[in-house]
């Protein structure tokens, strides 16, 4: 009975702030697991859990050598985790800003400006999708990055600023095999071709298919380090692919590509009318 009395006494001392504290920690852990579940960080997390279990066993069995090694590993572990998980941590903070902080109306402009920007993006998506059809048919390699919340100023500096409205002819000329800018990536900002010939960071994920070359690895690297949507047209096969959040999806048709871009950038599918909330979300995606 004394044990039960002790348990009951402990329960009585629990306050509302203790319950709130536990709930917040539980939600944070759930969100972290949800964010890293489909990324390389999941495998690294499993390795980290294994090291912690090893330290727990060594500590309880008084295995001095292993305990000494693990204590030194833990001492520098926080810095190492920040370095290793840098893309995932950045994506996590961006996700938090998109889903939580952006609900406040501090930095939003007028609905008229939002509608104008939505129209620019809609025309740009249709034009770029049509241009990708021509690039795919002629097997002209292309790498097109759609900038969203994460600003790509450092990437833009590696290329040439164009700042022009997208058109079939301009996109075709920029990616033409003899063009000086055909090897780099095109950056789409605010529905305009902002820069071309840009160099993207290569992915360090060596599990991707050997069929994918440098262009696909660069697209994957860009999607791992930002929230950008990257469209790839293969020079060898003409296949259209999309890289996003560290994942590449292949064999898109032009209608599928346009629908995907509208969903990701305009936050709506074909045939849907833009709602006020969708327009506000769009502004957050393209605001400088």
C-alpha cells in the first residue's frame, strides 16, 4: 500500500504546466521523426540510438575503455550532429516557419498584388511545361530550379542574371547545346527566369540509380539543401523528372509536370479556383 500511496502522492503533485511540458516534448519528438523519416537522417538516427545504447551498457557494466571513448564522443556529438544534419535542420526550421509563423499577417501584402503574382506564376508554369515538352522531344538536357521560401542568392551568384519572362524560344536557346549557359541550371524566381548557367551542389547520396548522371545528382543536391522544386530533362533519354525534398520522381508527362508544379507552387490543382488562403500561401512562397 505504501508504494501505491507514494504513486498517488506523486500524481497529486503534477500540475498543468508539467502536463503541458510533456505534451510539447512529445509533439516535438513526433515532428522530428516525421521530418526525417524519409531522409538519410533516419539511418543516422538509428546509428545514434545504437551508440547511446552502447554507452548505457558500458556505463552499467563499468567498461572503462568503452565508457571513456563514448564520453569523448558525446562531448563533441552536438557539434557533429549540427554539421551532419545541417540540410535536415534547415528544412525543419523552414517547415516550422511555413506552417506556424506564417499564419501571422505581419509581412503580407494586398490581395490585388497576390492575384497578380499568382497570374504571373500560372503563365510561367504553363510556358515552362510546354518548353520541357520540346526539350524532351529533342533530348536537350535541362535543369530548372523553382525557388520557393529558401532564397538561392548564393546559387544565383554562380551564374548569369537574365531577369526575363519565360518563353519557349528563350528557354530553348539557353539550354541549346552550343549555348554558353546550357550546362548550368536555370533559376525561376517570382515567375521569371532570374538567372541561368548556375552551379548546384551535388548530392552525397550514393544510393541513387547509376542511370542518373551529374545533372540528376545536382538536382537532388539542390532539393536536399532547400525547399526548391527542380525539373530535370535527361540529355540521354529525354525523360522528365522532378526532384523535391531529397527525392527524385521520374517519367513525368507534360500534363503531369504542369499539374505537379501548380500544386507545389500555386498550392492548387488544375481546374481549382485560387482561394484567398492559397494566394496568401503563394506570397509566402515567392516573397523576397
